[in-house]
C-alpha cells in the first residue's frame, strides 16, 4: 500500500471478488459450488432484475451473506462517450467509494472472424510511477482496485457496449504495482464460470516492476507481456520514466529474456516516440542494439499531447518512418501507429486517461516507490468490512490489507489508457494473424 494513500472503506464487497467471497463462505461453512450460478445470474440478467432471493437453488445462508455483505456490482457506469468514428468508447466508472476510473472499448471490424472488441482496463486510480509524458501519472496514486472492481469493468462493458473478446491492462495505473488484484482478475477473466476469455487474448502492459515481471511470466505464461521501454539507453529512459533509476534498462532486459525463455513467447516492446526526446536515428540504433538477440515485437507510438508540464513534441511521420526503417533493417518486426488514432476526440487515446481535477494529492515520492513495492508486496489497500477481517486473515487471502492482515508477520510472502494502450493497434494486428 502506498505510504500516504488513504485506506479505502468499502461497504459492500463485489461478488466477483472471489477470494473475499470464498473467505466469507468458508467462515460460514457455505459451499463454493454455488458461485457459478451466482455469476451466471449476474451476467445474464439485466442489472435491475438481478435478484438472488428468487433463486430457488441457493442456500438460505448464502442469500443472507450476500444480503449483508456483498453486491452484484459495486461500480457504476457514470458516463459513456463515443468517438466520432464510433470505433472507440470511453467509460467513466464510479467505484463505490466515489473514486473514478476510465476504461476504453475499441471495436475492430476488419478481421477474418468478422471483428472483435477489446477492453482496456484500469488497475489503479491514478498511478505513482510518474512517467513525465502520461496524464495518469500526473494524478499520483489514489487507490488500488480490488480484483472484483477490475472484473466489473468487463461486466459493465459487456452490458453497455459490446461483448468483449480481448483485455489489455493499458488503462489507468501500473498493473504490476497492484499484482495481487491483477492476478486474481486475470484468473477471473479466464474462469469459465465467469467470463471464459482466453489467456492469449489478454495483455498486461508494464513500465517495468522487475520482481513482478518474473512472477507474471511464471504465473501466466500464455498472457501477453508488453513492456513500456520508450528508450534505447538508460540515460534517455531516466529522463522520462522516473522509476528507471531503480528498475534499470539492463534489469528490464533480463526480465524480457526471462519471459522469452520461460514462455517461448515474444514480448511487445512499446516505444513512445517524443519528437524532441527519443526519436532520432541514433535513438533507433541504440534501441536496436539493446534489443539484439531478443524475441520482441517493437511498437512505435506517437506521443499524444497531454498536460503534464513538459515541453514535449509529437514526432513527425517522417521521424517515425525513419525510426521504423532502422528497426526493420536490423531485422525486427516493428509496427508504427499513425498519429490519428480513434478515440483522441474523447481523450481516450494513449496517455490521456486522467480524472480531471484529481492531481497528485496523495502521490508518493518516486524515490520511495521501490522500497514501498518491496514492503507492500501484493497487499491491496482495500479494507473489507470490519467483521470480515477475521475470515480474510484466517484464510490468508493475501489480497487485502485489513488490520489483521497488516499486522500479520509475513505479508511479504503473499503473491502479491488516458490510454488505449501502448502497442494496442499493433498488438491487435498481431492477434489477427
Ligand atoms: N502503466 C502501464 C500501463 C498503462 S499506460 C504502462 O505504462 O505500460 C498505457 C500506455 O500508454 C503505456 O505504454 C504508456 O507509455 C502509454 N502512454 C502514456 N502516456 C502517453 C502519451 N502521452 N501519449 C501516448 N502514449 C502514452
Ligand atoms: Fe503509470 Fe503507465 Fe502512466 Fe507511467 S505510463 S505513469 S506507469 S500509467
């Protein structure tokens, strides 16, 4: 949990937050076999008609528990905006404690299978990584989402926009800085009793949290990994990604090697091109040198203007094409996203997701990010209701930081888009192959 971040007080627990539901049921000796029916009812029933009381097969004890402590969906769709070309929709979602997040839906119609729809999910309210080009980074970190809240974004998108096939963690936040919840959510997206998506249709984008990258590769060898590298040298990266002081280029590239070897899969290298920072031919040569021998796909993304207080320029198309040529001549598969991206008219493009008015109120010093990540491990800052704490602790959920959990001795052993994400278009192109 971030040092200065206020604990979240949640009145009701999302039913999709499976570890909390399991703990509560075990405490009352209720069988978890009923979960499938519960989730199915929520997903197939119009929101206003969801009613567990009328479900004849549910035990009375479970109905009582749900009434007292749980909610079918703790988040609420507050606003939806569609881009002019109707390909992109941005969802403003209000969490039960008033925090706001954004998710983005992108529709693709040009595939052999007749098209598919991608949801870009948020994992945090804001982000504490502080990348100097990113609107979300200007907010600082306000809260970690729990696994239920992450999955509810899919529930809401399925309900209000379209049936989603792909998930990308490229919305607000750094997913590997909220690993416990993200891990549970990925399993939830995959779970046939809930959404039944395939691992190959999910992508986690990270700015690079080394220890969690390895954990990710070990845990989800089939889920795609995208690394937001944005530079070919440590010196350039340090200027734009403050966390690279601790998570150096060489450590990140070791983690890329680890992923390649462990999973046999390519890593998507996301390279945000800022005209006056990292877009020269020399930058391209440095990048191609650093990536040599690695199994990667490079996605070049033009910087989208955001109000971060830096004098950054978007790259010219000429700069981008020249950069791409260097990479391709060196043998890399390298895609280039053109500057006009669907969604920009609704601030739904890369780096533009930020809740207006929310600034770095609770942000941490960047310097404190690394020790804090080590200390906090997978713990979420979500405080489940007081009388649930004991159940959670005794069942070692490892995903909350309620008082009991916080005081238990070895929390550290627990596993712990602003944007239509980086490389998204390229990634989708790749998926179509
Ligand atoms: N925290 C994760 C995922 C969320 S950010 C990460 O950084 O990878 C999603 C993507 O948006 C990142 O690749 C990031 O580089 C990109 N992005 C951020 N600000 C941007 C901007 N102003 N213009 C274009 N892309 C941006
Ligand atoms: Fe956080 Fe990613 Fe934005 Fe960096 S680019 S501040 S890691 S959301």
